[in-house]
């Protein structure tokens, strides 16, 4: 099994949860041990965790436990197979009670791969009314 830290639209109750993570077990609410810039950006007003550890805030999200098939599904959804998609990287997270840390996968982008940043770095992604769900986009990337 793999642990995956989810910080954006795939979290429970968010726009892509039904299409992406309902079949996986949610281990709860967690936070990155390192700071990262979490921003809204791009033409679809998507949440991005920028690959700049030590900058921004310690980010809150959820950890899901997935099998190999689930990890492949998330990789496809996050576009790890295309040049301008997200990259899957290992980070350290801790539960909100700070009772221990562990490694989890998450999806990041390099700052120069984001077509415009529309927010300041934040600790936690909240639903953004400007976000365009994948079924309403003219192309995914």
C-alpha cells in the first residue's frame, strides 16, 4: 500500500473527490513537516503545491492509502505522464496531533510550469469558485 498526501480538489467534499479518491481509504487529516507554497494558479484556477520545500507554509491535507492500481490512477489524473503535468514526490507528513511522522507521496509542480499564480501561499486549500472542473475544460493541460 502507498500513502498519498492530497491537498487540493481530490480531498473529501471537494470537486474531484468523487472522480478520484472515493474508492481509497482516508487515514485522516495531516500536515507537511516542511513548508511548501500552496497556491491557486493556471488557466483552470487549480491548487498547486510548488516544489520549493522550506518556502511558504506547512500545508494541511488528507492522506489516502492506495494500492498500486490506485497510485497509477492518481498518476494519470495528475498528468505525471505528460511534460507539463505534476511530478509525484515523497514528502514527510505528520497527523494534526503531532504524534509521529511518515513518508507519503504527493504531487508538485515547478513554479515555472504554472501559467500564472492567482493567490498568495496558503496553509490549506479551500474551494475556489473560479476552479474549472476537468469536464468543463477545453483540454486537460
